[in-house]
C-alpha cells in the first residue's frame, strides 16, 4: 500500500510537470512578442512616413504669380495715363481662372490616393461633410463683412432709387452665395464675392461628380480632359 501511494504521488508530479513547462513556454513566448512589437512598430513607421503626401511648395509661388498682377492692376490707373500700358496692366480678370485651377488641383491632390487611380474613400464617403468643411473656411468671414457693410450697400441702393424688392433679392443672393448664377447680379454689393459663389458650386460638385471620375483617369486621359476644357472655355 505504501508503495502504491508513492507511485500515485510520482504520477501526479509527472502529470503536473508538463503543465509547468507549458506555462513557462507561454511566458517566454509573451516576452518575445513584447520585445518584437516595438521593432515591428518602428519598422512600420518609416513606411507610413514614406507614404505621406509631400507638400507642394511651388503652389504658393503660383498663387503669388497670380496675385501680383491683380494688385498692380488695381493701382495702375494711379501710376500712368498711357492707354497702351493701362490695357496691358489691367487684364487681371484673365488671371482669376488660375485660382480655380489651383483650388481644383489641391482638392484633387489631397482627396486621391498616392500612386493609385482612385479617390480617398474616407474623405469622400460623406459628401456633405466635404462640402461644409470647405465652405465654412470662408463663409463666416463673408457673413461678417456683408453684415457690417450692409447699411452702406442698402444706402447706395436707395441713392439709385432701387426698388426694395430688388434690394432684398440682392441681399438674398449675397448671403446665399448664388449671385454668380445671375450674370446681371454677379457683382452686386461686394463685387469680388462672385468668386466665392462660383467656388461654392465647385465644392458642391467635387465629392460626387468630379473627383471620383477624374481620379480614375491616366495621364493621357487627364491631358485630353485639359485640352477639351480649354477648348470649351
């Protein structure tokens, strides 16, 4: 009987021994995973940095090249009376289209995948969010300026004996940024805001009708699109 007790105790010890080995192996494996995790993270970080889109600094230079002639045109009439020189320096309206080109390029650049012919699904998943994020970048200032100078705009309307209905309609167009849709009213009140009106419509169409389709074009397709739009305009 004592011998049987000794053998059963020995068997119990041998039964417990594999479980202890397994526990030790699990601890060692967890340590290996913990030490290898930072290495994997450090290896993944360079890839994330490498895939980050670079900043295109020359865009700021393009904006300056467009703004400078416009500024000169606004003051050219005070600096010379030469009709030929005035005609040359006061063609600033031709340059305004360049800002639309830059805005469209930047929107396409930040909303498409790098090295792929597809748009960023996360950025275009909610078109209404895409639209309002861009509009609210300039509309609050437009609203404040329009409200501050509204008495002056209305006073000018009264000087020219403009009907109150027309004044109210122009106020609606100004605050809703719809004046660009009415050529005769495009430059009412604050004249340069026709640009904001056209830009608002562009931001509305970008996430649904423009960017998803343009992102799929090849270089040859983009060239054809550019030539076609240039011919139309």
